[in-house]
C-alpha cells in the first residue's frame, strides 16, 4: 500500500519546479524557518513602509504610529504564520479563538517592548526615528518567533 503524501502547499509546489527542485531537500529540512523569514520579511517591509508613511506623510507621533502599524501587521502575521509557517490548523472555533488570543497577547507583549525602545531612544534620547525603528523591529522579530513557536503554534 502506498503511503499518502502530505498535501503540498503553494511553497512546496514552487520548490518542486524544475531548477528550484535542487533546493527542495534544504527547503524541506528548514521549511518552517525559511517561511518564517519570508513572511517575517514581508511583515518587516510592510511595518517599515507603514511607519515611514505615517511619520513622513501623516506626521503621527511615533507611539501612535507604531500602534497603528502594529495592528495591521499583526493581522497579516497571524494569517501567514497560522496558514503557512506553523501549520496552525485547529478543529473548532474555541481552539481558533484561543490561538488568536494567545498570538495577540504575545504580540502585545512585543509591542510594549518595541514601544519602550522607541520611547527611550527617540523620545527621551533624541535618536533618529528610522534606525531605532529598524533595530527595535529586529528585536521584536526574534521575540515573536520564540513566542509563536513555544506558546501559540506549539506542536500537539
């Protein structure tokens, strides 16, 4: 009897294309990390663009700006992390709500960390906004991965 092959997502299908298939063993071995970096990179650029836009065009305070940016990016991250990175499928609405709540609480924690960094280095010490935002975002990316991996989308 032939074992059922795991259902391939869009990224699995892309990696099995001619030329790209030479990277398929590496991809399969490191899929979670690679997809987290890919979607984290997209979220990073979305966050930086939104922050820049709200700072340069709308002239919002850095903390208000960061909070609006955070809300948009967390929605994007939850969907992508749940769907492609950590395989966060759940069986019922109750588990989905629990998963969404734990994801949001983890992200709220890192929002506070980021806001504290922005407040200290921009508001109090007068550093330039974008370099501080970039550095704070890297800190948050690492914290978000750890929280998602260990608490939100942990394997059953």
